[in-house]
């Protein structure tokens, strides 16, 4: 783009350079940066500026926005995206899955049918493993069946942590003791790290995916979890994504979103709310078709 460096103000990132960063991040990842985040953005991209041996934040902004900087886009996204997650986050979602959805999916898989669950925006893997723990608790045989969990994220660095499946002991303290005992084992290192058990690992396929690009999926999903991801998107981008999720679900499939997120009324023809932050795709009754009736009992 041939941007020229200009004098930066006190936080180290000029207004013009912030606009370059914000526009590029929105283009690549659909994330909306607010001007009040300018100092934070400056601190984060300074790491990449130093790593590349560049002289200023302005030089980095010019580089990452140029054709030559396309190879930097992955690292650019990685330093600017927030990965906040933990095991057993919003536990009522997993209670709902275990009580109302997974028994039906177990029967579906036992009939020889295909079952697919997607953790979209899986971050460092905790949500995907929580899904595996829930599935194995209801259907211990699911690794032998056509029952799979897909976990994707835009950040390749955080995905490598998820794929590794090793966490410090503090990270698993929020899990029930029976889950910790059944699905974690010590790595043997003196730092007390724990590794996710092979049965849970076997259920999950991790992959890199930008939610705003084409999705290379042939089949549809019984369950999609995308929680606390769209809070970084503008309203129009959020609604486009909810509609795409609805189209990626089997009839009566379930979409779980974060408690601070909302599906707009315009999309209720595609997604029916059945509980706080839980939506069901509209269509003929499928494997999870009893969810609505069961909701009346909760």
C-alpha cells in the first residue's frame, strides 16, 4: 500500500495506523476494533514489530497491509484476537446437552447414523474437550461409532495448544472430580501438568478455519457451539454468521451461543429459541427433535 510513517501520538500508534489495523482485522476476521482499544493494539503489535526487526509500529502497519505482508496475516490475527476460555464455562449448556440432546444422539449413532458436533471458535480447546467428556459420559462407545467433534479456530497458535491437550492443574479445578479422574492423567512432569485422556482426544478433529471464509463441510451438524465469539463482530456480521450456522444444522439441530450474545428477531424464521442462549433450527423433527418438549420440564 506504500503507507508512509507519520508522527505517532503518545500511545505509539497514530490514528491513521490504527485505522489501517482496524480495517485489515475486520477484513480478515470480521472483528470490530473500537478506538478506545488503540493503546492495547499498540502494545500487542509491538511484539510483532520487534520480532520482524522493523523500526516502528507505523512500518509494521504498512508492511502487514501490503501484498508482501500476507504471510504475516496469521501472526497479526493471533496477537490481536482474545482467547478467553476455561473448562466448564457456562455449565448449563452442558447440562442441557447431557439431559436432552446427547441421549438422542447416542441412539442415532447406535443406529449407524452420522453424528457431528462443532465447536466453532474453540480457542485453546477446553470447550471441545468438555463436549467430548459430555459425549463419553452419555455414550462411552461413541469413539467406535460415527460420532465426531470438529473444533476450529482462526488462530493457529492457540490451535496448537488445543491439539496438544495438556493443561496445568489449576485449569481443571472447575471440573467435577469425576471428570478430572476419568479424563485427565498426569504427564509426569514436575510442574503438575495434566493430559487429556486418549478416549476424549479420539473424538475430536482440530482444524484451522476463518468463520468468514468458505466452510469446506459436506455434511451438516447436530450441534454447533459458538460462544462468546461474535461479541467482537459488528451486528451485521453477527447476523450473517447466525444464519450460516442455521443453514449448517440438521433439522432441529441445536446452536449454543454465549449468554451475552443475541440472535436478531429477523432470524427467528431460521432459529427458534428454546432456552436462554440455546436455539433450534427450524425443520422436520430429527435426532434432537424432542428438545422443545423437554425444555418445558426444566
